[in-house]
C-alpha cells in the first residue's frame, strides 16, 4: 500500500496544476504544459515503482507468549529482521488490542548495519485475560520521498494479562512476613493427627493414646506419640457465576478514588494471596473454579511452578451469566479429592436460590472435608437498628431491605453452623484478609 507524501502534493500544486491550467488557457502553450505535467506524473510513477519492494525483506517477531500485569506498564520485546533491506529509516506501530495503551504508540528508528535489531514496546492493559496481537504496521518513504510505502507485517503473540497482586500483598503483608512461629509465637491447639513414634507409657498419658497391640506384644504399656500436622491440603474454590459479576462499593471510601471492579477480581486476588500464604506455611495449595460446571481444577501442590500454573488458570477466568451448580461441584470434589482437605469457598450466598443449592450440596462434603465459606457483604446489609443515619422514607426502605438480607444471611449462617460449616462475611475490599485469617485459624487450631 502506498500513500502520497506532502512533497508530492507540493510538486503537483506548484508544477502540475499551473502547467495544466496554462495548457487549457493558452493553446499555443499546450504542449509545454502537458509536457511539464507529464514529467511530474512520470516522476511520481517511477518513484513508486522504485520503492515497491522496500519493505519486502522486513520481518517482525514478538514472543509467542508475553505476560504483563493488569494496570501496570509492561514491555513487549520486538525483534526486527531487516537483512537485505535498502532503507535507512522505518516507522513501526503495533496493532494493540482494544483498550490497550502505550506511552510509545509508534516508533521511528534507523536500521543499523546488523541483520536484526531489538526494541522494547511499553504497553498497559486495563483488563485481565488473553489478548492476541497479529499485526505490526511498517512504513518507509520512497527513494525520492514522494510516496510512503506501508506494509502489514504478520506477528503472533498471545498477551496474557495477569491480575495485579501489589495492592493485596501490600495490604496483607503481615500474613506473608510472619509464619505461625515467627516474631510472635502462636499457641497451636490440639496434638495433631500424624503418627510419629511409640514410647513407653508415662503416668499421666491419656488412655486413648495407648497402643494396645504393642502393649500386649511387649508386656508393658506403650503410648502413641503424634506430631502436629505440618502439610495440609488447602483448596480455594472460586465462583465465576453471575453472582460474581456484581460491583459492590467498598465499605470505606479511600481518599484516592479507585476503579470499582466485579467481585470476581477480588476473588482472584484473594485466592492468589492465600496461595502465597499457604506456600509460606508449608501447605499444599490447590485451585478450583466453577460456575454452572467446573471450569478448571489444579490439584494441591507447592512451589513456584505450581503457583504460576494456578495464576495462569485465573488469567482467562471470566464471569459467566449462569447460576452456580453447587451439587455438580460437590460431586466433582467427592470423586477427585480422597484425602481430607480444607475447602475455602469464595462465593455469594445472599441469593436464596444459590443458598438453597449450597445447603443441599454441602451435605455431600461436610463429613469428609472441612468447609469454610467467605461471603462478600454488600453495603447496607445489617440489622435495622445498627445505623442511626435514617432521615427520610427512602432511607427507611433501604434499611428495611438491608435488614431482610441480613436476617437471611444469619439464618443461613446458623444452618451451616449446625452442619459444621463456617460462614464468614467481609466487605468486598476485606475478602483477602478474611480468607487468610480463616485459613490461619484452622491451621492454628489443627482443626483439619
């Protein structure tokens, strides 16, 4: 593709147009005028032909997979092969996905004598997910500068925009800076369930700890010694159904206005923060995402590679406009998880249909696994006499609606408590802290 330059426009305006005008006005000067206009036309055509293959040897390359963080500037490394090119300068522009921003929308650079050169392209992505880049546009002037030759260079790059954990890590740094036995020791309740060894009976040992078979074999009482459980399986179950697409206002507005995002973004940040905390505690961390069916499942493990795998599963997770199917989820867990594990649900149960389905499904899991639900609480969901800022009839109606929702959640919390399931409610900006606190509480009490 070629486009005329301003130089060509000036030449036509100063030479060709007056010559054609003269040829039309003065018949005796017609040949001279046509010759001048024809010379400009021949010059333009010749320049276009000379530069028609200038960008032919040019090849642009991007990495097959590029990872950047949502809302933060990342770098895309661009490699340009120009061996055999007869041009000195080139203008480049990447066809970025919709919404992407760049502090360098285009690049005008000279081509060195080397066969290839490398450039860093800064980009910022506003949304999490997978975004393909398939085209890099190149432009160079013709030898006489009358035309701009343009060509679309094919590239293939999958930009994976990962969730931003900086704010969550900064707000909950204490969970990562100190383990259960750190600068401040925490008493661990219980004696654990992992068998360590046998020893002779000491007066005062519980009768339940006597190993009767070894006692009969040795002829004197023998006691079983247990050690505190160190490695446990912890799974975070992230709800990606329609309930996670809601946008809840934070309980306390900060001085710096922030963009409000769906609950799913808070769920993802909280899940990854818990994964980092479980890694510090020496536990095995697993991930499961679901909506109307199970979207993805990563078996519990530890290590940097495993954490990256969990993060990759969450990169492309999007809100589904469906109702969560908790019974199918429970059946999937019963088949896949044989060992007792801590299941941390990140979901919304303030919808009566979802709450009813969850109550039916949890009966399949509560005898084998320890279940904890962390529920986001919408602003205004509280007892009717908790807030004295009621001055109008509309405020009264809002307070009554909030009280009805609060009462329903309290009844659900009581029903789950009778089933041995904990339901914790937190504001949308406090989900990560509440989730990690519940996990550490189970860890401290050795409840698993």
